[in-house]
C-alpha cells in the first residue's frame, strides 16, 4: 500500500508522513484488511487519524498497489516535517492503454481529487473534514476511485 | 602471555554496517545491533517481517 499522510497548516495542506516527501509504503498480508492496517500503523506512529481512505489502485513494484490518503489534524505528529503540496497534471491513460508513467505526485493529485469528491458526496467525510479542508478541496476537480493505469 | 590476554589482543573490532530503508530511515552498528533495530522499524512502520538474512543482505559496510 502507498499512503499519503496529509495535514493542514495555516490553511494549506501539506504532506507530513513518516517518510517525509516520499509515499509511505506498507505491506499488507492476504488475510489483512488494508484499511485496518493503515489505520493501526497511522495510530501507532502518529496518533488517531481523522480520516483513512483508499483513493486508487494500480499495478506497480511487482504488485497491486492500493493508494490511501490519511488525514491528520493540524497539530498532530509535530515532529514530522511537512512539505507543501503542489498541483500537478494527472497521469491519464488512453481508452485501451495505460499511462506511460505515473509519478507519486500524480497519485496524490488524484487522491486529493477523490477526497474532493467525497467531501461533496459522503456524509461521513463531510462531517469529519473541517472548513479549511473543504475550502482547499473546492479547488480540486472531484473524481471517484479509479485504477491509475 | 596468558591465554585470555592473547585472545583480547587478537580479536578484531566488530565490523560496522549501515542499513537504509527505502523510506530514508537508516541505522548503523554491528550486525547484531542493526538486525533487531531494522526488524522493529520494518514491523512498526511498514507492517513487514524481515529476516536476519534480509537485513544482512541490505547492509553496507561502513
């Protein structure tokens, strides 16, 4: 699994996971529930997250990689340095062909668009995200969960 | 020379290694020091079980 840990800072979202600017990779056994594993490791390393949600999947690194966003509260895990998030174009596939390359920043861009979609469609997500998040996500074009290939 | 003193003089200091995780985390020390530390990091941060042999395979001498 590939996890992007997000935190709001002064009205701007930042990446603030245990692996700094890099995605956080977690292995999941066949018998494990991926959401449970991401939630447990997030809780153990950074405290209780606000939201854990899978946003896309793709085949990479010799496996099927599930991408997750974890949203932490603004004052959570202050020992982890935060890196501002920049907007990038998505990796778009053809009708019958995969994208040539998919950068981590593009997976995150899609993750934020997926979060934007949830923030307008999903009552649970609407309830847990604060106004700062809703304001930031208003700039992202909503997209549902998809295969990034 | 007494045998115990010969043994101390003849022993080499334990070799030092560095082992880096893909996430940027690293630890240094002897094999006996780095193996449990990396195994703990792999389990706590990446939900991975790593064998002693896998740690040694990734370790680089300093």
